[in-house]
């Protein structure tokens, strides 16, 4: 709005002048919505009759507000919860937590075996990470895929939500079994990063299933059969795991372009 | 005097919101869109075609959800066919998929807000934009109801609300009128005309009368190829009384399809 209406027009409007044409009234009202100065001028020109009416309405409103129930804020999911979207991941994470729990139990019962927690630790986050970007587990997958927020950032955010739950569980399960924390957590992070790298090419679900099958066949099964801790998980290989984790994380960053349209079928 | 950079002088508007040349898109192994040439500008475009014509696959590729397997696709002046950055296009995109999944525990407002956040809308004015989108589809009274308590038509409208919340320059609606009652469909047509005045709206539907009533242009596809495009009147002009159908537009629709099928059979 560039021109303010003249005081005469405001006076006539305040006085309820019936000769004021409709177009003028409309443009005046539109202007009043945005212009505090003119609203003040209008307040100055208002007649006694309208002032009485306004104060009567104000008194009545105050009375009704005081009499009515206090406004309640409806329960709302917190923004952080919705954004990380843990809701659809919950069943998968429960499954992982259950597996970690069983592993902890086995470690205590079967003292002849190597630490089962240590053996399954790399796989624990994978079901959740696979579900983080999947057509079947995320009902609004197609909606989300068409938004600018989808891509590596969203995948990392959701994977982080999985790790935040899984890592404390692993630490808890590993406590008291004498397993090295680094040897438990580094493979866990390395496998998460490996899932992301592979997932960018073949889909998250396939990547997670493939890695889980490979690790089970190549490491878990032989070490349970031979009842000894595999070379990969002996204390002196922690440095190798650290190197692998960093390399895979760099690869994830390098492949960030590929996450814009994941072949998540 | 100061130097003017090229980015300041490049056109901010593009003649075509959608520009596809020889576009090919796969749905699984099947080539659902097979060499489609299409240009769409401002206005409401109705996408018609029989089941399996490739409408949904075309919509998905225009929504940047699936990558075309061949041809060129330019959306809002930016290449959307290759590995380029899609963020800018996606910020200006509204999309309602055919099977629209939702989070049942969200309220309508939370759902639209979440989608607005995913579309990277600025925080200032986000709440107002969400309310406006909900009002536009007539869900004001149900804004704080959980999605799982809504009927099919209301869900559809919540889906339309999330699609229009960012005032998209390119709006893709796949079967938006499914589950809407006759009165809501009339209101929806009104909304479409309103949206089509300054953005490009592509509506995929089976309902020929919706297209005739609300669209400025008809795009008819079959087996992944463009069969006919023109005004609704041009569709009506194709048919005569001998063609099957209950309205002039339906007769035009079946006449074009039949003509195409006899040409293929020959």
C-alpha cells in the first residue's frame, strides 16, 4: 500500500456512511489490515455508538473466556522424534535388541564359546539401517522420496537414530563379559557404513541382508564351530577396524550423489 | 555502476515446467514410458489413459522418484534425468502419489507440517502455510484429528494439502479425486483452476468429466506414448454419436483409443 486513505474517508467509514461506495470500503479495509497508523486514526474517528458496542462485546467476551474451560494443548509428538522417524524403525530395533539380549545370555551360559555379543555386534544395527530407507517399512516412502530433504542427510539422520539405541544396548550386553569396547563398536560402525555404501548401489535392504549373510557364514559360524575368537575380532585388529570404518565413511560421503534416488525396491 | 553477474540475469521463469524428449522410464523390467515427448507450461493439464498406459510411472519420474532410463527430462529449467542436484526442483514440487502412504498416528496438521519441513520451507510462516493448505482442501475442522481416524476422501484431501503446502510451481496429482464425494469433487475442481493460474498442474485421472471440467489441456497417453494433446474441446471433437461413452468427452476419448488400436492392428 502506498497511499493512505484521507481522514475524511476514514471518518465516513467510522460513521457508517452509506454513501461510501463498495470499492472504496474494500480498499480501505484491505489497507487497514496492514497499516497500524490508519487503524489508530480509525480508532480516533469512531463514534460513541460503536465504542459502546465494542466495549460491550469486550466485557461479554472476557466473561465467557473466564467461564469457559482453559485452553489445552493437544498432545504432539516432539519435532525431533518425528524428524528422525523412529516410529517405523521401532519393530526392527526391537528385533535387534532381542538378538543382542539373546547373545548376552548365550555368552553367559555357554562359557566354552567365544563372546557371542562380540560376534553379533557388527550386525546389530543393520536391520534398523535397512529399514531406515525402504519402500515397505516407510509407508510414506514415495512422498518423502520426492522432497529435497531425502538423500544422504535423511539416511544418516535415521541411521544415527538406530545407532543411538543399539550402541548403549551393546555396551550394556558386553559389560562384564570382558570384551573390548572398541572391538565391539568399531565393527558395528564399519558395517553400518558398509551397508550405506553398498545400499547406494543395490538398495539398502539387499545390502544389509548380504552383509549379514556374509558375516554369519564367514565369521560367526566357523568361530562357534571351532569355539575360538576369530582373528578379526582379536584385540590387535582394532586398528584395522578403525581404518576400515574411516575409509567406508569417506566412501559414503563420496557417493552422496547416488543417494538422491535410491534403488530402494 | 557495478558488474552484473550472469546468475542475476538468467531467466527465473522457464517456458516449460516439464520438458520431456524421447523419455523412457522403466517400471521394474517393463518399459512403461516409451519414447514420450511432452512439454507442459502453466495451467491445469489432465493426464488420461487406460490402465497400464504408464501414467503412474510417468508421474513418478516427473516427481523425481524414479530415474528415467533414457531420453531427456527437464523440470523447471533444470536437468532431472541424470545425476544432477534435484534439491532446487524438489523444493518447488508438489506430489500426491497414487498409493499415498501415511503415518497413522500423525494428525493432519503434523503430517502437513512434517512434509513442509521435508520440503525445506523456511520456518517463518510455516505454520501459516500449513493452516492455509489445510483450509484450501476443506479439512479445517479435522486439522487435529489423527490420520487413522479419517475416511478415504479426507485422507485424499490431506494428501492434496501436503502437495500444495509449499505453493509448488510444478504440482503432480495422481488420481486425486478417488474417494471424493460429488460436492468435494466440485470444490477440488475449483482448487485446481485456482492452482493452475500460476503453476503447472498435471492431474492423472480416469474420470474424463473431471478433465473436461477443470483442465485447460488434455494429454492422452497409451502404452507409454503420447496419443493426443489439445484442449478439452479438441477431445470432444474427436468423437461422434457412434462411439461408446455417456458424454461427448468420453466418446472422444474412446474414439481416439479405438483409432489408435485399429492403426496398430493393421
